[in-house]
């Protein structure tokens, strides 16, 4: 009986771990380089939405930025409309959430 119970527990742990890995891998990380066409800071200053024109596809991509370093660069105008940006973002539930947002020339 103890052996059967331990096999069942091990199988449950294996199933749980495989499901958790599959769920975290479902977020799609996308890299792109583009030019900022519009920046909108939230009223509370804790987030911003930037619209970039992708250099490869020429399509507009809207990205939500929440990291403090990038928000400070928006506020003190180190990153402005017209700058070329290298970014990584996750596409989750119809929103593009920034993971990295930097000028291509460095900043």
C-alpha cells in the first residue's frame, strides 16, 4: 500500500511540474528594433505605452512599459519620439509587455 501511494505521489508531481513548464513557455518573447512614433505616460507615472514602427515590417507595435529605469528615461527626455529602440517584449492576452527597452545607440 505504501509503495502504491508513493508511486501515485511521484506521478502527480511529474504531471504538475510538466504542466507548470508548459504554461510558462506559452508566453511568446519577441525581439525587434523600431522607431518610437508616440509615447504616452500614465497619469500616475507607473507605466507608459509606446508605439514603435518596426524596421522590418513597417507595422506599428504598441508596447506597455512598467520598469522604473525606462520610465525615468521617458520623464527626463533621454528617450523621446523619433529614437530608434531595441526591445524585447512578451505578447500576453493581447498586450505587449516590455522586458527590455533601450536605445540602439546606447543610453
